[in-house]
C-alpha cells in the first residue's frame, strides 16, 4: 500500500458543492470591492503610507537624458565578463555564445557579436586580469557580468573594478557566483550565498541581481541556468551615461595593417603604419576630422571613414524569407578574432582551417566542392593575374583567333566600358566566329552587342557616350541552349526598361514612357534554319514589351516643381526629374536626352489632346492658390486649420495613387475648393472643441509634471532632428552629422606606431574613442581628489600618479592644495585623512564634472589595493596660483629699548624693500614690524617690537611663495609593449635606488644628533633690607637660617626592653592591618559612590528632559493664550473702528 501512488485531487465540477462555490463567487462579484475594508484606521498611518508611495515613485525618476542611440538600428550591447583568473569567464562566454548561435567556440578572443532577438544584438568580450584592460572595459561596457568564486569569496580585482566603474559612470552590473558545487554542505552553501549577496549589495545597491551557476557539464554551464541569465539580459534596459552620450567611440573587432610591404622591408619593420580598424559606432555621431585616442597607444588622426555593410545584421521579414531551410537553425555570429567557422583573422593574413584529411594524394577520402577548392588553392603556384595574362581567351568555342587583352594601364572606367567602346579590336574575332560556325543550327546574322548573348533585337542607344562605335559591331550568333542565355538581359527585357552603364558601375535603369525597342523588322530575314524557339524573337519581345509597358509616375510628375503644366501634359519626360544623387559632380554625370520629334507625336494617345487655350485658365493665381494647400509642396494653411487636412491627405496617399492610375486620370488638384474649405472648417471646430473640453473638465489635468514635460520635450526635439534629415541621402547626411551610432564603419588611421601591430594581442581590447575639440588642448587641470579609504599609503605632493581621465591614461605630477578661507590656495605636503582636497596637474583638458581614478602603479605584482584616489574635474585654469608657506628667520645683533637690528633674514637691501611693513615675531611671542634696510651688512634691517627682546631670541617672518606645477605628461602606452602588463613610467628616486641596489648618500649635517642643552643657572632673588622694612608683614620674605646644631630629639638615645619591643612590633602589625582595611574600605566606597553618581546623573538627565518638556508645554500654552488674547483684542479694536 505504501508503494501505491496517491491519486491527485479532482475538484467537483457539478453537484451541490460546485453550486455552493459558484454561489459564493457570485456574492463576491455582486458586492464588488469594498474600499473601506482596506482603508487605514488612523490618519497618521494614511499620511505615512501616502508619503511612502510618493517617495517610491520618486525613486524610479532620474534626470532625463537624451538617448542618442537610434531605435531602428542600435549598436550591439557590449557585455563584459570580468573577474579574477580561474573563476570561469571563458566557460561562461562559450556557454552564452552556444546559447545564442548553437556553435561551440574552441578559442574565444576579442569581441564576439551575436544576434539575440529581433531588435537586439549582443557583443560579448572577456576582460583579462590586467588593470589597463579593466579600465578600458569599464569605460565602454553597457552590462558587466562580474564573476565571483563562491568557494573563495570576493577578490581584490573585483573591488578594484567596481571602484573604476564608479569613477567612469556606473553601468548595469550582474553578479555571477561560480564553483558552488565545491561546497558540499547545504547549510554552508546557504550561509555563503547569504554573506556574498549582502557584501555584493553593499558594493552595488540593495537588490542587485545575483545569479548562481552550480557546476560545469561538458565544458559549459547548465543550459537551464544560462537560459535564465540570457532571458534576464534580453529584457534589460540601459540608461545612457553622460560621458558616453557626448563622445563617439567604437570597440574594434578587427584590425588590419595596410602599410606597403616594401616600405616595411626597407625600414626593417620600424616605420609608422597605416592601420584600419572595424567596429560599430557607439555613443554619439562620429564625424570625419575628429581626432581619436586609442587607450594604450595615443592620439591619432583619422585618414578616412567609410561605411560598410553590417556583418551581423538584425533579422527582418525579407531576410527570413530569403534564408534557406538549411540555414533556419543557423544564427548569425560575428567574431573576426576568434575561430568562428574555421576562419581566423590574423594581423596580416586570413587563416582557413578546414577539418579532415587534406593530403593531396589521399584519394580514399571523399572531398566536397568547398574542400576541393581549398586543396586547389594549395596547389596554386601563381596569382590570378598571372594566370589571366598567360591564358588565351576565345569568345566562342569554335573561334580560331584568341582575344588579346591589353595591359591594364587605364582606369577602371575604361575597363568597364571596353565592351561598348573598343569594338574595333573584336572585328576579326567576330568575322571568324561567323565564317567558321558550321554547326547544325546554321548561321544566324543578328546585329547585337557582343557582350549580350540572349537579346533578340538591337539595343537602342539612350545616351551617346563619347567613344561608342556602332559601325564596329559585328554579327554574333545566338546561343545553342537556354542555359547560355544571359539572365540579366532577359530580366532587363521583361522589365521593359532601358539600361546604360556608367563608369565602373553596373547597368542602370532609365525609366521612360517612350518605346524602348525598334520596330520588329530589324532582325534578319534569313531565319529558315533557326530552331523553333528562336524564330520570330523580335515580334515576341515587342509583344511582351507592349503588355508590360510601364505606367507613368504621376506622383513624381505632379509634385515636381521643376516641370511646367505644359510639359506634364505633353509627356515631356525627357528632362529627368531631379535626383538627389546627381548633385555630386565628381561621382555622377547626367545628360539630358534630346528629342527632335514633334510634340503632338509624343502625346499620350489614350488621353484627349489639350489645346494651348485650355491651359490659359491655369495662369489665374487665385485658382492656383486655392489648390496649392492640397499638395505637399504647397504652403500650409494659417493657424491650426491644416492639421486634420494634412493627416487626411497623407494617410490617403495610396488611395490617391490608385485613383490616378485609373481611367479618370484626374489629379487631386481638380477637386472642388468648397470641399476642402469645409474639411478645414470641420477640423478647426474639432480642435477648438477639444481645447474647450480640456479646460472645462480639468485644467490641471492637461499640465504635465517636470519629469514628463522634459521627456516630451526631448522626444519632440528628437523628432525634429529626424525630420530634418528625412530626405537626405546617406552620404550627404554623413558629411553633415557624421556616422550615426549603430553603423559599422572602417576607420583608416595614419602614423600608427609599429609596435601596436607587431605586439598585437586580441585578448586586450582596442577602444577607439573620439575626442571633442576642447579635449585636444593641454593645460593645468584643477580637480577635487580624495585618497581612497582602502589605500594604505598617504599620497605625497609632487609624487607621480597615473590618472585615468576621459579616454586617456597618463602619468603626471599633481600638487595638492586646500582653499584657505577663499583667500589663497595653500599647498599641502600630503593628502588629508578622510577628506577631500584640491589637486592641480598638467595634462589634457577635460570637461568639468568628469570623473577619474588614480593609481600609483598598474602592475599586477603590486600588493594590496591599487586604486589610490578618486575625484572629479572642477575647472580648467591655465593661470592657477598655488602658494606654499615659507618662514624666514633672523637674529638680532644690536638691541635697544624697543628697536633692534636684525640680520641673516634677507640677502640684499632690495629684498628688504619688498617686505617693508611686514609683521615679524619672536619665538617667545613678541610682535614687531620691518622698518628700513641698513646700508651694512647686506640684508640687515631695522625693526621695532612691542617690548625689549633678548639677544638669544630668534625672529621669524611668515610669507607665501607661489609655485607652479611641473609640465609633465607621460601617456600610458601599454598596447605598444610585448609584455603589456608591465608598463613602467617615471619612478621615484628611492624606488630607483632600491631596484638598482644603490646606497642612499648620507649627509653628516642631516643626521639626527642628541641635543645637549646646558642647564641655565639663575641668581636667587635678593630683596634689599630697606625694601623689606617698608613691605607689609604678609609680603616680607620668610627666610630661615639652616639649623647648625642638632636638636634634643636628635641627640637623645632610646633603649627599649624586650617586652616593649614586642609590644611596639605588635602595634605596628595592627596598624598595618588597619591601614590595609581602611584602604580597601575606601576603594569600595569610591566604587559605590561612582555607581551612585552614575545613577543620580541618569535620573537627573531624565528629570531635566521632563522639565524641558514641561517648560515647552507651558511656554506653548502661554504663547497660545497670549496669541488668543492678542487676536481677541485686535478683533475688539476692529469692531470699535467699524462702529
């Protein structure tokens, strides 16, 4: 019976019990929700609850920031995986990529971009255990996955990275606990999770998300836990950070060296390189001409920027339809630095790794088409250019003469138009082809462009190119099968359009309403031996063309302001409509087609002919003005009348197009003016009614609070910005506003140090940060700085410090100071404890309120916490003035009553003249003043004091000396090193001596010696006898002469008996016991007295509090009584005045 499973409870769906439950539900529904049942009992509680709700609503509000990232094509979200070594970063990265792409990474290096949804892409990057990489990742990451070893706890790298994030704008952080499977006991695991969560919340914020990864299965984390993490990431919202919202930047996912190999060979690899970096633009728009900074390399100039196709596009409806069934499960991933798909991008090559046996002699293994192509590439001994130069190309298989390709000396334009221009070279080949062709199809003489293989009639020349030669075209036979026909030309034929080739471009369509083909009699009459499917091709083409004739584009004709009504009605479309791409004279040219035929012949014969007299009524300005508001190009109506009309006509644009294509052919301009006026009047009345309703119902309801108002204002401005560039093509828009965030660009950088390419390591991120124009200058930067509470050493003035400010990392020498009562900036020798101070250093100018962090050393061998200080930029002041306190000392050599001559304080009389009137002071506190310089000795001066000074007094003068910070700027160039983790900057003298084993030189005068001060003997006070006689008795000195003879007590001898000795000894013992007893009793009494005193003090404090409260109540009652009395008297006086 125990093994038998219990049945699950099935509630009754019919019967008395079910009816009873349904009846109870009905009662609840009948009565509805009772609001009074949940109302607070007391008013105080209701007030407190209301305040709490308001505060909770305020916590979700923040300062509204403009999000410059476009909504349609946002850049991928950068997710950084950070943590100490051995915590499982690579395993998590491979698991996440496996979750999104169904591909397993063997080697994860550099950024890896995946498509995670319809509107979101993710870029994963692993941060190695280097402080430089942590700083760079902290500046660009949108989301940080902070990995913590659950079996070990928090490590120093995690705290250092969090403090770097706090300085550079805090992104979203998710904690991930790993290695929890090493903790076997459930109670220990629970306590560990609780302790780590509490510590994590202390560092981030209360309620920060923390995920737990239990163990590793098959080299990756469990799929269910990775699925939960990916779902949480997919719904996260990211708030724009201030610094990133004002600076363009990109995370380079590919880097290439374009420097000529010969130049590298001649300079033995030491020349500056030309490098291209690829990546998505983030932050704000990236403009050409902006100077960029690569952290770890330096400031660089952009040679060019070009927009590339998105290598990892987001899925849309069209792309999903085009995908094959075999590719449905294959998701996109873009990781050029990793081994995705067996392709590895090296710094100067692309390596293709194809698994399997690739021995050329191995015929047992079956190779596919792609594998065979790779094996053929291995056998290639020359380049494609050499193979083409050696080859003999024949136009047709039966041709006897070969085509001789000329040397490639011309431009691409001449190459692309050879098939239309250089026809003379092909004459012999064409003749041979026609004469030697004796296959079963027989000769067919059709005039045709040699480039085409399937056109049945001659191409009509639309634009007369300079070197076109019609006479040189020979007769070319048709192909023998359908597969040899040109698909491109068949498509052109079916579309019924004309095509012409520009310089270096593909064929272009030129829309026209004229006939595109000649009359169907141009083909040769000798078609007897032609196959059946080839017969009468010209007539078939003409038939297809007549059926698929293009309709006129009425929208362009109506809304074009460059065409007159006469040209529109006469179908004068030879003058092309303006094209936004035709404005650039360098890239494109446009030639107007000239047509000499009569106007009446060009008219559309399906419409009635319109005489010129009928067009005169359109010269009436009143008629045109009444119709102008109905078109997009026309002027809008005054006031708010046009709102409803515009929406109406814009929404029904498609319907209007259909009406225009119908048989009527009447444009919307022909509608009656009465209908439009009635519609405008109705819209105006509707707007007035809506406005009246808002004011009448609740005038305050239409008003928005500050937060919503600001957000609406930003949305309005964003809409205006989008509308401004609505009709501008992409190239012109990029020239004006730069490349928008989300664009995948290629940036060419000039004069890049060669060490960056030679020592390139894909595990270190390459960030290209754009600099604002102000940030390119250098000057003295004033910051507010505070030594970090976890950094054990005190920062000393003029010690080198490494700053991470903006995109840059650099070493400089700061001077610390404090504001001395807003009078002066006083220099400090050391940073104060637990307090902010000012620092001034020479470096690149940064915007005020920019956060920074400072380090003494970036080496991983540095013990303890490495973040030494944090702060913000206050001001950029090129003329900063910092003063330090200086004490000048001197000694008197002549002393008069209140005057003394001082020397050894100044060296010349000129220095004395500068300090005339300055306050001086002795060590004993006697104050004085500098008066006048003396002729001899040099630097001596006369000074007056408020009392006579001694010759042993030291006189000192307190003054302020202006100092200037040193102009020292040393950028951190860690990416140029082969060992990137061991960058060393300027070192202190003591550090150099310690590392090189140099003994510190000792000056004997600087050594500490024991100070020996001789004891001073003072003469005794001697009061004359005459003065003593006149003094009162109380003031007379009492001086007794010393006793010269011994007294009686000293002279007598006491001899005691043995009994007396015993008695005396006993009494001494009793006295000692008594003394000890009294002493202990006193100690106990003192302890009791102290306790009693504490008790009394506590009671007194309570009593004083009660007295204070009682006095407050009494004073309040008295005040209220006095106020009532005064109000009563005022009321009586007013009544008297009224009467």
